């Protein structure tokens, strides 16, 4: 039986202590621990975007954002991977019914799907009944625990998404980073790999929302451009992690005294100001992004096609929220004291992860603000895959 967003958020928040306890293991191993993967499956987040008839909860992308925010409060990497698995399940609903039947199997857990969307090092050759692909794709978050990977290959018809069992790909360990290490966003590679036609999807149809999923399922989010929603896990995890930094800073500051002065750090007026300002920023950013997903639900429900202004505004607000999350976390980290210099410090880890997440192409502040400015001036935005 499907559960509510409120119930799933409460369950996600209940996981926060365990996620924080495993944070160093997650960071050092550069992947999500098996125990956390089991928690993710049990939580049901992978089903937020999946219809009930396929074993999901059908809470929508707005519900997914709420759950990602809650998980991110405990661990940004866990939220990032779990949320991406979930939004990729929405993409999975746009593939052919035959491909869907391979992924969504009655009585089995929902699939964990990673993606590698940069086609720069990939090529495809048409073959009888499909294509033969060769290439290497980076940033495949959560690939170590995934069942499938969707990789992008350019063709004369435009970008083509190829759905491949993870077991048929080579995982290349390139993920040595300063932040979000636990996402394990390694490369995957293939050489002369055959992909049947029913597992190939022109990505152009996902931008105009004319997919198989729209015909088969009633979700309002299948009636909107996928590119308007694909950043949900990114911004949900970043804002959640900023909130986690706020919580940890508050806890640390309440118990911390100056090493030389002996004065309680929490008694300093400048700390009060920074704490209050950071809390306001994080809350404002969360509300702004949540409002965009609520608006998407309303428009999808009545099948209103969003304008270029709508699409650029939604992406602009997410990029702004990511910038605000970094700003708020920077503000706290600046008065975190000498102990926040240590790699294993909890505030330092939140700071690294929030900063790293903001570097994602899908949250590029300069690019997406410029795109909205172009749209407001009646110009065609130059941002691809908008």
C-alpha cells in the first residue's frame, strides 16, 4: 500500500542518526555502504516517481524533493544517490514497455539506475535490431550498487539514451574528489557492446514530454519536460546538507568554549548573527525550490505546456538555491574554529559536500541565470537540454 510524503519524510529523518554514524565510512570508501543501500530500499524513495501498479509510491517529484532534503540532513552523498536513483526511475518510465518490463519486475524491489550523460567519449554503430556502442561515461553516481546504467550517445538524430545492465559495463574508478566522495560517481566503459532497440530512447522526446510514459501513466510529472525536474536530487541533497551543517554547528557551538578565552562560543553576538542569517537563507531557498515543484505538479495535472520563461525560471531558482546553500554553509564554516580544519570533522564534511554539489552542470548559477535573462528579453536561451 502506498504511503504519504509526510510518512516517508518522517522515516527519512529517523535514518539521520545512522547516516551520520556511517558518514566517515561512506566518505572513506567512496561509495554508499551496503547497510545504507538496504535502508534506501526499505525507505521506498526509489518509488516516489513510480506508479503504484509498478510497485511504487507515486509521490511525485515534489515529494521526492522533500525526502531528499530530509536524507541530506544526515548525509549529502546518500541523498544524492538515492534521489538520483528515484528520478532515473521516472526516466525509465519513458522507455518502451518491453524495456520497462525488464526493469520493473512484479514481486522484486525497484531498480537502482545510474546515468552517464556526457557523450563526448562515446560512439554508436547501427546494427541489426539495435546499436553497438563503445565509450566511457563519467559521473555515474551510485554505480557500484546499481542494476542498470543509462548512457548517452550522440547520433544524427540527436542524443540517444541506451539502457544497459550494470553487469555488462566496466566500472572505472576515477572518483577521487574533495567532496561528495560517498556518491562513488565513477566512470563506466563499454567496448563493442550491443544494445537492443527496445532499450534505446531518443532524449529529445523527454524534453517535449511526448513519451510512452505519458500514454501509460497518469502522473502529472510525465507531462512535463524531464529537463525541468532532473535536478531534484541535486538541490534536495545540497539544501538538506546545508540544514545538516546548521544543526551540527548549533550543537557544536552550544558546547564549545574558546581555547584561550574560556568564553562560550555560543555567547558571541557575531555567532548569533551568522546562525540566524544562515537559518533564514536555507529555509528561504528550500521554500523557493519546493514552490517550483508544486507549480510543476499543478501544470502537469492540467497538461499545460510550460513556457520558456517557466522552464528557465524553475532552473534559475534551483541554481539560486544552490548558491544560497553554499553561502549559508560558508558563513557557518568560517566561524567553525580550528577543529573544523580536520578532515573527519562533521561540519567540514557538510561544507565540502555542499560546495561540491553546487558545481554540478545542472545547477550552474551563471549559465542558468543568463538563460532566464535571455528568455525575459525574448531571446532563445543558448543553454542546451533546457
